[in-house]
C-alpha cells in the first residue's frame, strides 16, 4: 500500500498513531489541524479537547468549520486557514 520505494507500511506505523476518535487523537497534542469537513469535528466537545491538550493549544482550521470566537474563549489559539482559488505566482 505504501511501498512506493520510499515508505513501507512498517515505517508509517512507527510514525503514526491510529486513534478511535478525534478526542483521543487530541490528547496531549499541541495542535489540531482540521483538513476535512467531517461531522465529528463540527460536533466535538471542544472544552474536553482543550482540557486534554498541552498548552498553549492551537487549532488550525483549513475548512472554516469551527466557531473561532468560541474556541478562543475556551483558551485555544485559533488560525483560520484557507486558500484562494486560482492563485498564480
């Protein structure tokens, strides 16, 4: 699956932890990066997430999914990340 000459499944498993939930994945983390619009991220208990994270705790929202004001009041440092369509350099 990952054997493209650079990564093997064994290598990936050494570097990635699979969790049963987003809440579990956030425990002891420094940051949450939202890169998908899954329902779980809309409904997650952000206060519980914050309580389990290392501080300062960051949320990088690449889908404009969260209520940044609410998360900031909880204590998160929030960055709303997005890209412009048709950006040319």
